[in-house]
């Protein structure tokens, strides 16, 4: 038996990277997977590989969120897991970040998570069960070293929303937790200052385990939080950073 047999999982930003790894692992554990993204070609390929459904989705669009949830319920009759994985990274400190960039990051990384939790809550409340996993970052626990103020702000908000939602939704049998990855080998990593200049060794030197993580390692943590293995975990932060925060 799989850890998610018969359950329905919705994963945003699921076309590639961590989202695609989560989709593959969840499907392998018996879940019916629905992935959403703005990357249509990659989304279709990922969905086909895990025998799931892909839907085009801008996570900042409240109306589209409701359409996504309605489509999931029409197809499967229930919704058990939401992984709020969609997000972007933009460099820039306080003095150099434009208001337009700041708002773009907040809209996708923060507002998108808020809209996702709000959209799935009624269905989960009706069935008195559900697991929401919000992908934050170690930048949501400390900061971003002065180089990504908008990203850090958004990821702190994701952490706070997870705690608030866990407190509110717990009485309905819904668990909400956040994951805080460090350096993960995804396309987003190439946008981190230094990596784009080929200086990966400087990042690795900051990690006690001496390497970056594979997306599948984050997916395994997401699976734990989506499954009954974490049945008494809610409102908590789970760090996966190779010891950076130690």
C-alpha cells in the first residue's frame, strides 16, 4: 500500500523542479495528482509521466483558484492535499529592489499561498480532513543576506500564514505546515547571486553536509507532511537545509 492511496493531491508550480518531484513521488505512493503551473509544455509532460492532470494556473488569480478546485472536485470528488509550491526568486536589496519587483514577488509567493489555502479550505472542511504544505525557505526563518528582500519578506509571510491557518483549521481536521528548504538543485538555484556566475563552491561551503539537495529530498519531506505519518504535526516549520541553520 502507498502512503497516499486513494487521496487527491493538488500541487502548484508542479511542472518542474520540486513540484515535479513531489508529483512523481505522490503518484508513486498512490495519489491522484493534479499539477498546476504557467509552464504548459513542461506541465503536460510531468502530468503524463505521473498519470495525473495538468491545468494552466496563475496562482495570483483568485477566480482561477476556484476553477481549479472545482475541476479537481468534479474529477475526483474530494481534495486531500494542497502543496503550495509555486514561487519565484528575485535578487535585490532594499535600495535596489523596485516596487514593481517587490509586488510581483509578494503576489506570487505570498498572495498565491493565501488564495490557495482559502480556495481549498471549504472542501477540506466539508470532509473534515486535509493536509496543506506551504513551501517557504530558510529565508523565511532568517533573511536573505541583503540580496533578496522581497523573497525573504514573502517567505516569512508563508511561515506566518501556515501557523495562522493551522490554528484556525485544526478543529476541522486540517493540518497546515511549512517546509523551509536551503539550496536545492532546481532552476531557481541558478538565480541565486554567485551561482549564475559559476561560483557554486561558495554556496556549498556554507552547507555543513557539503552539497546542495536534490528536489526528491524535499519531495520526501512533503510526502511525510501530506501523509498520516505526520498525523499530529501542524503549525510547524520543517527545515531541509543540510545543516545551514545549525
